[in-house]
């Protein structure tokens, strides 16, 4: 309401200034009349006085109208301002209440998102630590081989029974493969090697230009071919192992790079019968092997059942012979029983005759 008071004071000040201006104008007009007319006669003075009174009355009327109009305008202005202030206050309260509610909801949602971001950041930090640890493991040849063996062992343990595979066996040439899959002949034992040339692959990924990439691909190709040759010479032994072996790549990225960029290596592996497999492809291969082993086991059990059925038929035939022999014994025993019955009847009849003879003598 301080604003309204200031507006009212401002309107009052304007009215006072207007009145003051009109009075000054009136005084100047009277002075001019006196100066011009010299006030020679009473008639002129009365005439001037009448004119002055008329002008003064007109000024008073205008001032009254101005005051009344100013008062009405001031009241209407105050009323309008009050209404607008009330509406503005009400709208402002509603807006602030709505904004407070939305702000609270937004803060709640923001807190949830921040919690999720914190959790994700923690997971990323943990994953980064694990990736650093994994990189440290893969940077060493010996630990990289152990890592590949552990991953391969986890896969095969979940698919094949323990009796169908073994780890770190020694072959006749004193080589020790990472894994041997034991299958019936043919094909026999399938050897799996879990090492791979990571250093040259890392150089390939770290190449910055076309020349570096070409050199890295060339070195990676040579390392892969040498590894394939080593697997063939150590793990494919005629009469002891299968005529093929597996080179396990424990990284889908490396496996994909080999098949997409190194067709010559793939062809060389085909010729050497060293099949390159990844965690995904060896999983499918081992599941196929498990199905074959199941069929072999069913076939083996079927042979046993067939043999037992043949034995059962033989036993049934022998039982039939023995039943016939027993029937003959039963027939002989029945004949003997009939003869015994005849003899018994004769003895009974004889006894009755003897009894009658004794009665006649008495």
C-alpha cells in the first residue's frame, strides 16, 4: 500500500501546481489590464472587475472539475491497482506454489539421477581397475597363456563331462598342450592350444598411419603363421592324436580382425588343419561334440541292450527245454501215482474179502 500512498501524494502535488499556475496567470492578466487601462474610470474598473470575476469563476470551475476528475481518476486508479495487485499476488502465489512443487520433484529426480550417475561412475572405476589388471595379465606371455587356459577350461567344464577332456597332458613327443579333448576313434584326441600373438596385434591397433598399419599387419601375419606351424608340428601326431588341432583365441576382437583382414592366414590354417576358434565358436563346437558323444553313448548302450536281449533269448530257450524235461518227469510221476493208486485199490479190495471170510467162520 506504500505505492498507492505515493501515487495519491503525487496527484495532489500536480493539482497544487496547476492551481498555482492558474493564480499566477490571473495575477499577470490583472496586472496587464491595470497597466493598459490605467484604471481611469470606475466603469472601466467595474468592467475589469466583472471580467476578472468571470475569469476567476471560470478558473475556480475548471479547478473544481479538475479536482473532481482527478479524485475520480485517482479512486479508479487505486481500485484498478488494488485489483491488479491482488490478481498479481494470487497468480504469483499460485506460480510460486506450482514452481516449488515442480522444483521439489525436479530435485528428487535430479537426486535419483545423481545417485545413478554415482553408481555408474563407481562401476566404471571398478571396470577400469579390472581392465588395467587384465591388461597387465595379457602383457606377459606366461600369464596370457594362463589366462587363455583358464577361460578355455571354464568353457569346456560347463559343456563336456570330465571324462572327455584333460589339461596339461604330455604327448609322445614330450609336448604339453593346454587341453586335450578325448573323442572315440575316429577322430581320436583333439589338441587345443590357448596361446596367441598379442604383441603384434597391439602394434596393429596402435598404428597411426597407413605405413605403420601395413607393417603391423605384416608382422601379425608372420606371427600367426609361425604359431599355426608350431601347433601342427607339436600337436598333430599320426596314430596318437586327431589329424587336426584347434588354436583358441581368447578374444573376439582378435578373432574378428584375423578373419576380416588376414585371409591368407585363414587359408594357411585350413591347409595345416589347425582350426582357429574364439570363445563363441568353440562353445558351438563343444556343444556339437557333446551331441555326438551322446549319440555314441546311446549307440553303445543300444549294443549292450541288444547283446543282453540275445542272452535273454538263449535263457528262454534253455528254460523251455528244462520245462519239457520237467513235464516228462511230471508225466512219469503221474504214471507211477496211477500204478500206486491201482495197487492201493487192490489191497483195499483184498482186505474187504478177508474181512468177509472171517465173518463167515464165526
